[in-house]
C-alpha cells in the first residue's frame, strides 16, 4: 500500500528518536502556514528509485505520456499543477489548494509560506533544480509524494495535539484512541469554531459536530471498522501474547488511512445526490430546472441563487427558467468537505475515469477525431451502455476542434472538455471560460458576506422560482450551450517541432522532386534532341 510505505520512509526516523509529544511538534500542527525548511526536508527525504516513487510513477505514467510537453520534452509549471490536481482528485477525492489554479511563491524573506502556497513553493524548488527546463515523470512522482507527506504530517500533528490535551503518552488503549479520533474528527468538522482543551469539552464538541454532520456517528463507526480491519491484517506482525496497546506508529497509520479513504465514504452520499437529480433531469441534458431543484424536499440542501451563480452551476443566459448543471453542482467546491489546511474532500469526478481511459489508450497529448471517437464510444456511463454511437452533431463538433489544431484534437483543452460535457452531460462538468466564474467554499462565501448566516436559499429565492404549470416550461432543454473558445493547459512543443521538421522535410522533398522532375524533363529533351540529330544524319546518309 502506497501510504503505508510512505509512513515507513518519511516518519520512522523521527518516530524512532522522539517521544509522541516531541514527534507531534515535528509533524507540524494544523496551522495555516508551514516553514520552508519543513517543505525542503520533506522533498529531500524522497528517494527517486524507492518502491514508493516507482508505484507513483506507474500510476502517473498514462496521464504523463498524454500531457503536452515543452521543447525539452518535460512538463511546464501549469501542466504540473493540472496533472497533480487531477491525480489527487482521482486517487483520493482531494481538492488540494494551490493546484487547481496558478499560484505564486512569496518573494519576501519570511521563513514560512501559507499551506495553500506549498505547491507553488515546491514547484519553485524543482524549477531551480532543473534550471527552468520542466519536470520529468520521476520529478512529478516526487512532487506528488512530497505533497502527500506534508498533508499527512499535518494530520498527525493535529492528532498529537489531541493526545496532549487528553494527557496521553506512550501506547494507549483502544477506548482511549477512539476518544482521540472523535476529538480529532470533530475539530475537523467544526473548524475554526471548535473549542477543545481537554476531555471535559469532548461531549459538547461532538454535539456540535453532529449538528454540522448528520452522519457523524456513522462516520465514527466507519473509522472504528477501518482501524479493526487494519489491526486484523497486521496481527501477524505483533506479539499475540502481549497487549501492546495502540502505539504512536499504529495511531499514525490509522489516521493516515482515514485521510486516504474518507473520499470513498462520501461516494454513497454523492451517488444518492446524483440519483435524486437524475429523477428531475430533462433527458440527455444533465440539467435540472431550478424550480424543480427547489421544490424537491428530499434533497439535503437548497443553496441560494447568488451562491449557485457564484459556483458556476447555474445556467441562466437566454432562459426564462434557470437550470442547474448537474455535473458542475455535484463536483463544485460548495459540496466539498474541508479536511485539512491543505485540501477538501469532494465528490468523485466520474469524468476523470473517462479521461484516464482515453489517455491510457491514446498515450499522446492529442489524437485524430476518428481515434477519439473510437475510444469514447467504448466508454460506458449511467445513461450510455458501451458501445454507443456518437451523434453526427458531436462528430461535427470534434471535426471543428481538429480544424483549429492541424487536424488533431488536443485532449487537455477547454473545447475538448466541452465536447466531453456534451458526450457525458451527467458526469463531465461544463468548462466555463476562464475569468467568468470564481467559486468559493461555503465558509469563504459567508466570510465575504458578513450579513449572511447561511448559504441556503431564503424564502424569496424559492418563491421566485416556484414550479410553473404553464406549458413549454422545458423549452430550450434540447440544446446545450457551446462556446467556441479554446484554452489549452499548455502547447505541446515537441509536436510543434515535429510538425515543423515534417514541414521542412516536405518542402525539401518538394524542392528535390522539382529538381528531379526538371532534370528528367531536361534529360528527355536532350535524348529527343540527340535522337533527332542522329535521325537527320541517318537520313542524309541514306539519301
């Protein structure tokens, strides 16, 4: 298991020499900033040829091979961010801060950086090491490993703070550990509003956590089952005649697995939400009328129009009745659960599965329309059993994209993702043009609007978008929007060089062909002239 290997590699040296309290200090508590030295140390501990890095390379290779490269055949900074963002979303359901958009590295002399800027600082370290030539697969894997380690360090630091407040030291009993996990998780749920200074605060803390998260008790049961499963799998490594309790090493592994697998736990809730929206969907559109969304009492939340608009999940232009874009809504930051200062856990993005299959098949940054349709028609979704026939309109759209790029379809551009949204409207989000949306989490939205206490829709929103009984209320649902604006993650420079070389070779070949053609014509003319002279001589002789 990748993360278990990570714990042995990065943390065993520290744990071997430090007490749990001291180890917690080394593991960086869950503040909003981190020292630059800690980031550099985490990167230094990564061994390029380790089993862990090898496993990461195997996971990243299909995507890496399909990504656009620079002149040196390596990944530029925006492409690295794009790749790692997709990797963590697909692998764990983590939306890591600083990867989904271009960040910046602080230029001041501070010894710390905000955790949301940690990816930018790591990228800067790699760029200095490579002198700006970009990252290869090995370095991409090391980047992913470093960021994972920093994330887990923060989680372990938070757990250690709980240990300190509960006055735990050395191995603890299962009952004590479960209590520590409940305190740790409750603080994650409540965030900045949490108050926990010791065991006396735990009951009130959990009550508050249950108000925020309805499935709190089920989640704690899942955490206990996860620990028992890991203990069972590792029982052969422990002395069966001695109850060691839960050592700090075991506690660290348990919390690490919680962070790793919590994304799987949210799949049930996300799948239930999707099923609810599908019952209201205008067939084949991936869209739900806002009036139907508000009138469905089985949905857990009904956010305000203003917040939905900010998320970029509301379609209003040219429509009498606004529509909710299902895929955008399900995968939006508003549906994410903050799990640390580094990342939030969000719903699984099914479109990543499709893209992964496509990249694995194509193994290049671009492909011909025929090749794309061949692969995509073999992908199955909830509404499309494979194989399925791609409509002529979608085929024409793909040809239009290819015409803009010398007959090839870039797989990592806005137009192709828009095409994928049309192909799989329930799974692939509609890609908005850069700068037209600026989505924020629920907490950030409330912080921006001090007069609001909730992101939920007020009565005025629900009344303004009550279901209409007039005929034609679904008018316009048969057409999905298409904006012919391209935005590439990066330009594949090796391909440009290849095409340039091919063009030069073609021109040289055409020139050579012209010379040869001219020479042949000249030769034929010379032979004809020579033969004509001989014929005249023969005629003169015969006469």
